[in-house]
């Protein structure tokens, strides 16, 4: 330029800690100087067999530059099938991404990315954290007599019963009762079948759909 400066842009296709650079103008050659081409690498720690929806979950890993932990505060982005979550590396180059999603499914695609690093693509299994067990209900009954319906609601992520939640009981689209869970996560109600409700009947217990 007008001040005698020239700027070169070069995109390396390899990385190294010891790269020698020399500039030449006609027959005049500059002194050699050494630089480095750095490549970041994301490595995830062991993934769980399954993760729970609607609960705080974690995936951790490390980011290195030519095998050395990157500087603290490097941003790592996690894309969970369209949902984005971020974390920053600590002084050891390690990160923990906290995520909470409503998605449920097998082999849900997840991509981790950071500046100067190749993306890391994995899949995870996302399962509902709420389990409703209605197996303690009466298995048989008689028309005109009460049948006891029981649902036990558990938060799998916490391993604890869900207390004070309203469980609704249905036959098809017809709501036949509801009850709140007690301190042990148990919701109990009764139902009296009519003449139109004989034979094998499927009763469904629902919590927030």
C-alpha cells in the first residue's frame, strides 16, 4: 500500500507448532520467522445410554489445540436437533453443556462445534422422564360396582415420586376420573362401569398429556 505494507491471506490445510515463513520481493528475501497453524479438536466424554426429556441433563467434553487444552472461555455450541445450547471451557479446556428439552426419540442427532474445530456429530436417546405405572389397578370388576384405579407416577431423572400432580383416567376419549398423587406418587380413584362397559376395557392414566 502507500506505506509499503502488504497483507497476505492464507488458509492452511494442516496444523503444526513449528511453521517457518519467509517473504520474498524480487531477489530480496526476508528473515525467517516461526509461527503455528492451530487446529482445535472437540472430544466428548462418555455418553449416557439415555437422557431424560423435561429435565436438566449434561454432556461434557474437552477442547484442545494441537493436543493442549484451549484457553478458558472458549465457546462450545451444542445443536440438539435444532435446539441450541452453549457452554464455555474452564482452565483445563473442559466444558459441560446443560440442556433441557421436550424432545423424545431414539438416535436424536446432536452436533458440537467451536471456532477452528471440526464439528462432532453424535446421536443420543431421549426418553420421557415421567413414568406412570397403573398395574396396581383392579384387573376385573362388575357392572354397577366400584373399580379401583391406581396410578404411580415417578420422575425417572430424579428417581423420586411426583407429589401433588393431577392424574386423569380415560376410557378412549372419555374422562372417567382424576386424582392427585400423594407423598408416594400414588393417585387413586374409583370408577363404576355401566351396562355399556362390559368385556375388556382399556383404561389410560395421563399426566399433562
